[in-house]
């Protein structure tokens, strides 16, 4: 029975890694669609996000089955409960990226980004992709130094998010209402995507050290 249980834990880990890899692909396609007004890339991101949601639900069902049949305790129980939370974060990351893709699709063939904010969003997309790549590695092979890197790098996304609001609220902002809504929402989606990566890193850190650090 113990060998079966260990195999099930490995399966849970493997599925978490796969969800993270797909979340990275969704964000990559969504950000490219958003930055380049690429409708085909937006459609690919939206389709991947829908599939990722189903896979997250399948993982949750597996975890619940293991909880019900194996009655884990101590660290094994914490791993499985944390897996449910991380699965939810990964599903939400795909959803947030799909919202970015949806903005690009709605504005096609026009752009959703004014020139004054293009560099800011390019930086947000780049950092989000770096973060989710690190999260994938973290889930595959726990590394507390990598978890700390993720938590430190999140501040850069927060600064860029605040910069978008500073630009939009500046009296010199002269773009139309469509641009105002698009960049405000997109900035929030990029920022929340990074927050979920940090939340995952905090849970992994907790499993390794037993010390909880609030991701917020």
C-alpha cells in the first residue's frame, strides 16, 4: 500500500508540473497576442486555458481520491492539501492569461496598448514568464533559493502595475476610454498572475521548512 501511495504522490507532483508548464504556454501566447495584436495567438491561448481548467479539475479529483483512500497524516497530508491550493492557483493563472488574450482578441485588428505603455507591458510579460518558468522548476525539484527568488522578483511586477496607474491617472493622459479600460484591466491580470506564482512558492517553502510566510 505504501508503494502505491508514493506513486500517487508522484503523479500529483507530475500533474502540478504539467499544469505549470501549460500556464506558462498560455501566458506566452496571451502576452504575444496582446503586444502584437495577434488574433490567432489569442485563440490558441483561450483554447489552452479551457483545457487547463479541465486538467486542474482532474487533478483535484485525484487528490481527493488519495485523501479518501490513503488517509495520509503529517507531511503527506500537508502535501496533498497544498496540492489542491496550488492546483487552484495554476488554473487561475491560466484564466488570468486568457483574459489578456481576450482583450487582444476584442481589439483586433487594432492594438489594446498605447505606445506610451508598450515598454511597461513588455516588461510585465517578460517578468511573468520568468516567474512561471521558475515555478515550474520549483514544483519539479524543490529549491528554497528558487522560491526566494520568485518572492523577491514579484516586487518588480508590482512596481510596473503601479506605474500603469500613475500613467493613466496623470493629467497628461489623453488616450480614449477604450485604452484606459484595456490597460487597467490587463495590468491587473499581469499583476495577479505573478501573485499566484508567489503563492505557490510560499506553499512549497512551507512544506520544506514548516514556516509560513504570507505571500501578500
